[in-house]
């Protein structure tokens, strides 16, 4: 086969088939398997959608209860593992949270004895990934609390994952509205095409590496500010704007400086980002001054972006209202990317399992463009 020169960033290059989901940027639509992702988020639980990714079907009520219980049991972490996770979190104090969380995921993988998937039944590999991903929120909550000098709060298997995570962080059971808002954020961010972290997870899995390594690779990829970093910047921006009367001058100054307005524009969507639309609704249900400021900012920023780039139709993306919702449910800003890792690791797992079910090592090529070899070695 002759070589094909791919465009920078592999933009527009299709590298695999998937049955897990897709994004239709022109229509403002994305789906998990054959279901609208936003409809799933409005009608089902996170655990049900995890089941959908894992099995290809939505669970009936008894399957739903059974699966949620199984996941809840996997949330537990042994004291020995906990101690090492806490040590990693303490070492990572003051650094971006995904850096120590990447280490924590590695420790969890080690504690679960996860090994190469080669030559093993796929059900066993799926079980390993499920245990790791289910325990990750506990490791994040315990690690973060230790950084604040707070004692760990152990998971409560009677609670759904979203409620339990918020409880493990703060020690207070969240309101039903806050728990559901957080759950809907998690559902909406499980999967979104072959983004960089999903591709990284698949590429690592393709070598026969254990699922722990793939998930750690996913977290590493997500730790880059160009992938998962915008929600906290959105919150900084809203704080900086401060009041509704300051929005327009703030945006004009920002655009004049050549800096992008965080939480606006998207590589794929050429209309509303459906995740932003839904999270805006979620934020409005909670309400408050931050939501009022965000909604007013969105309207003015869209107007100003239209003057700045006429015809480009730049609108709010998922990260704009994600930042608002995460703040409203009590997530500390430094853990915003960690929440993204909690949900996206469910998507990574499904992609890893899909990759290994029909594997070929991902091995593209590079064109050498340096000085003509061989140059004599001095
Ligand atoms: C997401 C993003 C990187 C997409 O970039 P992209 O694919 O290059 O975007 P487009 O091709 O649609 O950009 C068209 C033009 O609008 C500008 N533009 C896009 N988003 C903008 C933003 N948020 N603020 C200001 N200008 C923006 C681009 O700079 C480009 O201008 P140019 O033609 O002079 O180069 C970009 O919109 C961005 O930086 N947004 C802010 C960061 C963010 O919210 N990231 C999270 C994404 S989920």
C-alpha cells in the first residue's frame, strides 16, 4: 500500500469503525450507541448508561439495580492502596489535579493486579476495567481530602455514583437537584467521538498493554490544557467579569488582545453544542447570581464573537456551562478536570474493549525530513 500523508492533527481522518457513538457537528447532535445522548441524560442514570456502553443495551429495572450495586461494591479501596493514593495526592499538592490522579489510577491498576489482555477472555478484561474506573472517584475524593488535611470518607454503596462522589468530597449528602445535575454532567461527557484521550487509550490498548495503562494514558492526554482544561478557565473568566454591566467591555478587550474567549467555539459543532444547551438548562434549574451572569455573558459573547468573526457562528461549548454546573454542585475548581476523567474513563473503557475485540496495533508512519542520512558520526 502506498503511503498516505495525513493532515496535521489527523483532522478529518477516519481511523476506525465504532458502534459506541458519534457526533454530527452540523446538526448539533451526538449519540451513545443508537440513542440520543441528551435524551439518555434526561431520562436515565449514569449507571444505566455505563451498562449501555458495556453491553450495548439499556438495562431493565432489575439489571439496572444489580449493575449499580456491582459498581458500588467496586468503589471500595483497601487501606493499603488508600495509603499510597494519599501519598501520591500529597506529593501532587499544588499541581494540576490530573497529574496526581494519573498516578492514583496507576496505583489502583497495580492494586487490582491488572495485566496484559492478550490471551485472556474479554470478560475478564472488562471486569478489570470496570473495577478500576469504579474505584477512581473514591481515590480522587480521598486524595483531594488528604490535600486539604481532611480525613477520608469511605464510599457508601447504597448511593448512586454521582451522589456518593459529592458526599465523599464534602462529607455532606448533596440535594437531589445537585446530585442529578452532577450526574447529568457526567453522562454528557462520557464519550465524544475519537478525541485525543480516547484515541490515546485505544492506541495503548492496541499494543496488548493492560487496561490500566490505557486508562492512565487517557488521563495523561486529558491533563493537557488543550483537551480538558477549559471549564475552570470559564469560571475564572466569569469571576473576572464580575457583574453584568462589565461583560461587553470585558469581551471586547479580550477579543482585541487576540485571546480566545474560553468556552466558545468548537472544532466539530457548527451550531449549538447540545451538551452546552442541556447543561444550561441544568444550571438554570439550580439558578442563582452565577447562572444569571453566565446566561447574560453567553448572549453578549455570542454577539461580540459574531462581530469579531462574522458568519462563523461561534457559540457556547460544553465547557462553558460545565464550569458553571460543577461550581454550583460544589466541586472545587481544581477538580473540574478530575470530574471529566471520572466520566470519560467509562467511554475509554468501552473503546479499549472495542479495540481489543478486533485488534491491530496502531502504528502510523512519519516522513523523515531531516538532513540526508547517513552523515558520518563525529
Ligand atoms: C475550540 C477551538 C479550539 C476550536 O478552534 P477552531 O477549530 O480553530 O475554530 P474555528 O476554525 O471554528 O475558528 C474560526 C475562527 O474563529 C476564531 N475563534 C474560534 N473560537 C474562538 C473563541 N472562543 N474566541 C475567539 N475567537 C474564536 C478562531 O480564532 C478563528 O479565527 P481565524 O479564522 O482568524 O483563525 C476554539 O474555538 C477555541 O479556542 N475556543 C476556546 C477554548 C475552548 O472553549 N475550548 C474547549 C472546547 S470544547
